[in-house]
């Protein structure tokens, strides 16, 4: 019996994991969730502890993606988390102090945590196309404001049965991000910039997805459209793995005993990463509290503390741009996991109608039992980077800094001495100007100069993919108006 997947909004259709991954989002607008959550015990963790990251991934994913079969999953995990892509440990845990450890999720090809899922999801999709005997090529369309575009390009390059096309706003991504994308290698990739902002790029992609004329034209060419969105179960499931892996590493190093509870702090945007931690908890991994860290866009902090989710508010651009989000799509999965389909549908309908919803006090208490919500200002982000380097010699990026700040706030306010695991989502060198400014007090706007200065100041190694970037050849230089996006897609297909 395979694990079956259902929409969070209540349609009766049940899919295998391969079908859910191929489909992405349900027809009723809901997200896919497993029909039941598999449970593990401490013996399971003991068996996992001596394994490599790839083997741990194979074991945890087999509980959810059982329709792939053991052999296929083994091959997929081995390729995705190979040493050539992630180094010897894909997700190492570094001890800051007796109380706090850091889980580094940025040792992949693009130096940010999206690689953890985007290195494996394309292979899961390719496997799903095989298993469902799909003859057409999947064309992945992505609109990006930065990190996701490059991570998706690296993940899908040269993967059988797929092509990938990324649109980014011409003046809306950092210089490093732009160079990362424009120098992308691979024989199935394309990158085009848009004369407009991120919203223009995203709206353009959405319009292409819902255009029946384009759909028919692509079909005749043997192509169908798919997305690399973080709401796809194929991105969420692989994120559960690293919480198991971190727990094993903490046990192996003696930081905890197997069975001992830990707290986990996660810098949060779309609620995907932290929801994966919640799934690990529901499966039986000993986790006490999940610290949901936001930046100045603190809609989730307000939600957890008041029960009101309200996106009628100002949007801020911050130094942790990957958390600058007012709609946390994966929160829908939490609502579903704690209530039912009808309640979830009602709340999400209210959100699209009124831009807000309010949950019952009963549900709010359930959420508060599992989650602690807090946020970190711009000033405290910089301060945390500086303090942490001075005190521990550890270099944080801006996103991770918000998580560590909220973790410390939690410890100070509650006195909870449970061991804390802080999730680190990017290399500091991906956000070098802000990190350098936080440490040195002086601005350096040029990203490569800021990287060099940051290196001279801290002597912390620059990740190889970023270090080699300056010399890379620019392959993609095309820029088009937003009305030309559809024709670009058709000519690439
Ligand atoms: C995407 C991202 C986040 C937010 O993760 P979610 O799963 O969207 O909550 C945090 N930090 C970095 C560096 C990211 O790229």
C-alpha cells in the first residue's frame, strides 16, 4: 500500500507521491499532504545515526515516497547529495556554545539552503515522469527575486525530461545573483531578464501558466509547463531529512543523548523550512519548541501571538530579502495538519477575499504550544552578526542572524535550557555588503569588493561557487519587456 496524498482544501482525489510531485498544486488550489504522518521511534534514530546524509535521506524519504521503489530512491539520493555537490557532509552541525548549535544548510552549489531541496526535486520529478509514462518534456518556469532562480537552474540542469527557464527583474536582484544566473551552464537552461520588477516577472509567469492558447501550442511541441515552487511536496519532503540528520549529528557528537528533546529556531519566509521541522516533530523526532523567526515583515510573529493573519500592511525591503514575504504559502499545511479540510478552505478563502483571517482561540493555543513567534529588526540583525563574530568567531549571514536573535530572546524570556539548534540558511558571502557593514561599520556597496574585505576581516573561507564567480563567462544577456515573456517561452520550447 502506497502512501497517498490529498489536497489541504478537501477534494476527494488521492494521488501517489509521484503524481503529487508532477502536479504541484491541487485543482482546488490546495497543497498536497500525506494522508497520514509516518511515526518513528528512538530505535529508528539509532539506526540512522551512523549513516551518511544521502543514506539518511533515502531512509526518511522512503517513508513518504514509497511508490518510487527502493532502488530508484537510492540512486536519486546518492546523486543529489554527492560529495561533488555538497562536500563530505551536506548539512553539518557546528557547536556555538553548550546551549546553541548551528545547522549549516548552505554547502550546496549555490551557497543557500534552497539547494537542499532543489538538488533532489528535479530528480524526483524526472522519476515521476518515468513512472507515469509521461512522454512530454516538463518545462519549468520560474520567476525569481534571487536565490530560487539560481538554485532551480543548478538543480534542473541536464536532468532528463526537463527544461528550465528563469525570468528575473533586470534591476531587482543583487549583482552576485545576476551573475550566478547569467553564467549558468547546462544544455536545457535559459535565463531572461525582464524590464520591470519582481511582481511583473511573477505576474507574467502566472499568466503564461493560465493561458490555454500557450498550453495547446506547447502540447503540440510535446511540452507541458511545471513549476519549481516551494509549495510542491517534492520540495518539502527533502527538507524533513536535515532535521533528522542534525539530531543524529548532535547525538553522535555527544551534545545530546538520543531521546533528549531539542528546540529549533528557523529564519522563516514562506513557512516551508519550519513546517518541515514540524513534520519531523509529528513523526516522533524529539523536538520541544519551534522558534519561528521573522524580520521586520513580521506577519507570522503577529499570527502566532494573536491568531490574526493580516496581509493588509506595509511591505519592507530588508537585509534578509529571502524572508521579505507577506504570504507564507506553506502555513496552509499547518492549518490543515491541526484542523481539517473545511476549516483550511474557509480560512484561505477569507485570505484571498479580505486579505486576512482569524483563527479560533483553541487553534491559536495549539499553535502556541508548538511554536514561539518573534522577529528581529534591521538594527538587531546587524548587532547579532557583530556580537556573534566577536564572541564565538562565527560568521552569520543576515537571515541566520534573525533566527539566532529570536532563539536568544526565547531563551532569555522563558529560561528554557533545552539545547537549541539554529538553522543557518545562507553563506554570509551571499550577502557580503550587509554582513561586512555589520562587522566593520563601513559600507562597501560593490559585492565582490565586500566579499574580499569580509574575507580579509574574518579569514572565513569563501565558498568555491562564489569565489569563482567573477571570472565566469556571461552566457545569458537577453532582456525583454514583460509583454514578450510568452514568446520567449514558446521560442525556447
Ligand atoms: C528561502 C529562504 C528562507 C526562507 O525559507 P522559507 O522556507 O521560505 O521559510 C530563509 N533564508 C534564506 C537564505 C532563504 O533563501
